[in-house]
């Protein structure tokens, strides 16, 4: 069992950061679900709300950064506390970028909803489902200090990459067969790329969890 | 890195108390090693064993070996005074000789080696004071009483007195704990400069100070060496849970 600090206030300050990160993680999950729903169900109003929601993610980013800076300045953390704060700084950046990608998906959904559908979405929702799962599991691994779950997230990224490549090939075929689809296909392609990037950000978080738990930096080591 | 001082199964007993238990450490040459740990962990006891200060403590018993280069400083026929010339010590509280001038304080240890020519003494005083960055502050009042200096200046004077005898190793027992933050920073900067010429071993309660000034850190607990390693690693990803709990303020 992990010991508490002598200073209860210090424990409280670290807990605030942990809770804020989870709040931010929960919000980007919702954002991704809504962005995909706006695309699949052609719900432009939901797309608009999702785009507007991004400012909440940005505010949380600044708030968490501020808490982390204060702990650094006042506590001079060491060991696992230092790793935690370093990790928090990086996770918050990844979560903020996931928020940006979700807003980008919602923007493409808004544009695509104004045109006839290109094709039924089959692989894209699967890919988004995986990416959402990865974000959720990366945050769960962070909360529980579960490095095995974090390793699983890193491995799942390969599957999302494969789906993305598959979608790219399919879209290329569409564009070759009917050049009038190019504009819409490029937008769908962008959505696919956004989901792939979200999975990459989840992987970044998972890699940092492994560093926090094991003190071992595995970035750029998983092929 | 070459080892300058090596502890080999060092044990220190005070009567029935086993204060230091089978410690093995290599202190690399021309580097700063910090010894950290909670009160009573044996860190100052280890430091004092390195220049044979326990010789004069009734009931103290030191066993194992302490090698300075390849010489066991507790070996047969080794003169402890000669050892203390090679291994200088700076204490927690500045301790200039109260009845002496700044000049005489610096040269006091060197004079014990025998008669010294005036020009030679002048040169030693100036270079020692320059090396501790005190020369410019005191060059116009070398004959003033050392007690007129501030606490931080007195501590730098004591370090100048230590290096005037040209030691190879400097032991520091919480050298900045009685000083204000600015004087502390000056001492820390000085430690960084001194390591080019000397091997420095510092005991400190201040973990941030250990992290700032040392190349290697050794963590002691209840008389045992728990972990010794490169400072950056020990303060970011220590190998032992006890070390991690101590440096993060979870016990101590």
C-alpha cells in the first residue's frame, strides 16, 4: 500500500491534479463519442455543440498546468511525485490535443452533413470505438497505476493504424472510380486521420503511465 | 570513475549500539557524493569515521576498512593526524578560531606542518581565500578578527582553512544548515568549483541541496546503506521503495 506524505496538504494538492485530469479525460471521451455520433447520425447541431465544447477542455488544460506549476514551485517533488507531475504536464497536453482532434472531426461532420452521404460508415465507427476504449483504458491505467493495462493500450494502437490504412485504401478507390467524390472523400479521410491521432495520444499517455509506475521510458521502443 | 575513498564492510559500534552496519561504498574522485537519511541513520557517523574522529570517542569501535586510494586509513602504523591532513572536514556551524585574525585562521592548519616562510604563507592565504571566493571581500582586512565576518563568510573561511593544508578529500557535515539562503547558495556554488581539485563527501538533511550539488547520492536508514547511485537517477527513479518513500517525504 502506498504511504501518505507527512504533509496532508501535499497529498491533497496531488489529488486535485489527479481528479482534474480524470475530469478532463472524461470530457474528451464524451467529446469523441458526440463527434462520431454527429457524423454517423448527420446531426449538425450536435457537431456545433461539440466544437463549442472544446473551450472547456482548453480551460481545464490551463487549470491543471497551473496546479502542476504550483506543486513544482512549492514542493520541489522527487521520485514518483516528480514522475507524476511530469506525467500530468504531458497527459494534459495529449488530452487537449485529443479535444482538438474531436473538434476537427465535428467540423468535418458539419461539412459532410451538408452534402449527400459518401457511403455508410462501417470501419470508421469501429476505429472510433477502439480509440475511445484506448483513451478510457489509458486513463484507467493512470488512475490505478496499472502498467499491464497501459501496455495493452500501446498494443491496441497497431490495430487502429491498420484500420486507418484500410480506410485510406478504400477512399482512394472511391476517388479513382468517381472523381466527384474527391472533396467528400478527403474530408472522411481527415476524420479517419483524426481518430488515428487520438489513438496515438492515448498511446502517449499509456507510455507515460509505464514510466510513472516502472520508472522505465519505453517511448519509441514499441515497433 | 576512479574511486578515491572506499568503505569496505564498515561497522561502527558505540558501546552496545551498532550505529553503522556493514557499509560498502566507493566515493568517486573529483566528484561530490551526498549522504542523506533521517536523523540517527548513521550518516554523520560514517563521515566522522572517514577521518578517524571516532578514535577519541570513548566506547567507539570501528571495524572494516576505509581505503584512501589504496591505503587503509585504519591500518597499522597509520598516523591519524597525517590522515586528517589529507581528509579535511567542515562542520555544520562555522568554527573559526575566535582569538585569531582572518589571515591566521587560514594559515593555522598549514603552520602545524612546520615553519612557513612569510611569502609562502601569504601565497597560501590568498589562493585559499580566492578559491572560496572570499578574497575580494576580506583582502583589505586580513588582520581583523575572524569573528567579525558574517556566518556565511565564516563558513567559507573555514573551508579556506581546510583547503590551505592541501587535502585530497573534503568532508562536509551539513555545511550550510546554519546559513541564510544566499550564503547557502554561495557554499553550494563553491562545492561545485572545489570538486575539480578535491573529492567531496557531504552530509545534508536538505534533500534539495543533495539533488543540487551532488553527482552521487547515498541513502542511509537505521545504520544501513539502502541505496547509492547517480543523483539524477536516485531523485527521479530510485531502485528501492524505502528510498522513494524517503525522498518523497513519506517517511523520515
